[in-house]
């Protein structure tokens, strides 16, 4: 375990039990999500899909169908 991760767990252990459980559920959910994404991106068909989506995005931008991202609108 890295020193930073150890520090994070030590800080989390100081939280009330309910908060510790909430943190643990969040962390486990994030780890599971990362594993799912890694598995999806490792599939051969993912490369073709991502390439097609990128081509569509570039075409939409060139056609004037996009606008700059305004973080204040999020």
C-alpha cells in the first residue's frame, strides 16, 4: 500500500462509523466502475466504436453543430 493511500485510510478511520461505511461504499463503487471500463475498453469492438464516435464528433464540429464548453452552465 502506498503512503498516500495509508494516510487516506487513517483519516477515514477517524470518521464516525456511518461516514466510514459511506466512504467504503463510494470507494468500492469507484473501483468496480474502473474495472468495468477497463474491461469494456479492452474489447476489440471498442476501438472501432470509439473511432466512429470520434469521427462523428469531428464532423459535427466541422459542420458548426458544436459550441465551446461553458463550465458555468454545468
